[in-house]
C-alpha cells in the first residue's frame, strides 16, 4: 500500500474512532432506524433491487418477456448476460472507485430503458432496439449487482450475515411478487392473448424509475457504522490501477476458482424454468400468477437458509456445511421432480392446451415451478453466505461479489442461446441438475479450507471490523 492509500486509511480510521489517537471505536446510539446502520442500508439496497431487478425478474419470468415469440427476448438476454459477464467482474472495481451513488444510479437507469424497449417492440416488432437495450442493461446490472454484493456481504455483523442476506432476498423478491401481479391483473381477461399489453410494460417502468431515485440514498461504506462502532471499510475510494491488479488476481485465487461451478449454475437454469416450464405449460395470465409464487417461494427459501447458516451451530464452519448439505438434498429432490414432469413433454411434443390456474391439472406443475423458485433462493443465499464468510471488508467483498456475478452472467448468456437454438428440454434439465450437483462438494471444500472459526465471532454476532481470513496472496 502506497503513502496516499495509507493516508486514506488513517483518515478513515480517525473518523471512525472519533479522531482521537487510537482509542476504542465510538459506539453509535442504539436505534432500529439509525440511517447509517447496516440494517437500514441493507434494507435500502433491498428496496432498490425490489424496484429494478425484481421487476426485471417478473418481466423475464413471463417467458419471452411477455411476447408470443421468445426470440427477441432470448437475443436481448444473450446480449445482456454477455456484457453483464464483463461488467460484473469489473463492477466491484468500478464500485470501489465511484462509490455507491454513481454506480447504483447508472445501473438502475438501464432497467428503465430495457422495459421501455419491449413497449416499443409491442408496436414495431424491431429486435435491434431490444437487443441494444439488453446489452446496455448488462452493463448496468453488472454495476448494480457488484454494489449490492458488497453492501449485503460486508455491512452486516459477522454472526448475522445469513439473516441480513435473507432480509435482502425477501425484500428483493417481493419485487418479483408484485411484478408478477402486474401482468396477471392487467391481462386477467385475456386468456387467449399472445403478448401482454402496453400498460404492463409501463407499470414495470414506473417501479424501475422509483428504484433509480431511491439508489441515491445508499451511503458509502466508510460512513456505515455497525452497532459495535466498527466501520465496514477503512478505504474511502480506490484507484483504477489498484482495482485492475486486484481484479486480475481473482482469476488465480483458488477460493474464486472453487466457486466457478456454483456461479455458472446459479442463473443457468432460468432459461429452462421461465421459457420451457412456465412459458410452455401455462397460458399468459397464469404465467403471471405463477411468478407471484415463484418469487414468493424465494422469500421462504432465503429465510430458511439464512436461519440455518446463522443459528444452527456455534461453529461458523459447521453452519456452512449444514446449509450446503440441506440445499443439496432438497435440490436433488426438486430436480428429480422436474425430471418426472419433463419426461411427459418435449420441444417437439408440447402440450396442446396451455394450463390455466382454474384447471384441475394445474396443481402439480404449479408446485414444481414453486419449488424451482424455492431452490433458486436457497442456492444463491448459500453462495452469498460463503462469499461473506471469506472476508469482511467492503472493498474485498465487492470484488468477490463482482466475480461471482460475472461468471454467473457468462453462464446465463450461454443458457439463453442454448434455448434460442432449440436444445431439447430434457438435455437442458440434465445439464442444470449436473451443474448444481457439482457445486455442492466444491463449496463444502471451500468452507472447510477457508472459513475460520475465531473466538468471539460465532456466538456474539457483532463484527470486529477485521477480516475473518488471513491476508490474500
């Protein structure tokens, strides 16, 4: 670290401790709604993601973004996840340089453009604007999710990271629940409709615009103080050269390499679940209703995993291994149920009549789709908990989260093109199941080798303002 960076650290440390030479950190006043507390700030980033990615999830979850022909949506999502893969990895460094305001505001603005592009497509059927908007959204999403990852994993106290992750995930996925109601209500009487109406896309744009404004209320991590007086980071702003070097190091970091299969798998299944389960089996209005429960299931799954990984054992390592084991068992059961259903139809033999929520045959496929949402949240909450256990500083965790989102998005880009090229439904299911299964033992190895149990951390639940890991080399 050079003299300039040392000066930043010293200045931040002085500010955190009240400016006095080396005393104990100043304990903030106890208040549930203290604005610079981790609880309020993680809640705010949850609201931002409720409005932007939450509504995007509802839009994508309708299958083909609400269009009869999913080709335009598939191509836009391929462009999205291609740029997301690049800017997801770079996003942590950009966040460290620009801070949360500029990073989040820029990221949120691209969500509004993307929803607007489908409003345009509803009238003119030109793919170019939709695909370009998708590529721009990939850039914005990379910025937003790198910032979100840093905030969600570094702001909470050590022993409550799972709880904060589940709180964020619940708020965020409420966006998918509300977003699912928009097409369901606005298209309720259009059982034979091919594409959703204009009001659906306008509703999404309004929510996304609100999220863009709320993002300006997120504080820089150096200003966020935990209840024990510790700061989330001592670095005010980083430099371009520092971030380039540190991001490149991630590709040789054994911890990140062990996470690659889980990162790749964690969005790979969306194209299969949204297009080939929800989009193929159900009619338009029922797809919207299904998404209400798909994202609602995520709230349940994240709370369940958060509890397991924060409160099940005193040992942090034991909690991590238990969480991974439970997700592995439930995931195997859910994919097994998916296989049983998938054997009944294929790309070349789709059901002749799409199910409506009033049909007697609706219950079984609905429970399967609900379970897919449950598994998604459990899987991703588990991965985020592991990331949060690897370090404690916002600067480091923003890079880790960015790497995770970058690899995740590269996998998603591939998966949407796999579906666009009409890969068999059964093959897609088997690949998704295999990727998830490979991830579990590798994450277990990572927890065993890299997650340490330090005295006083596992029981008290308060951060100590230091990394839980040795210095990274």
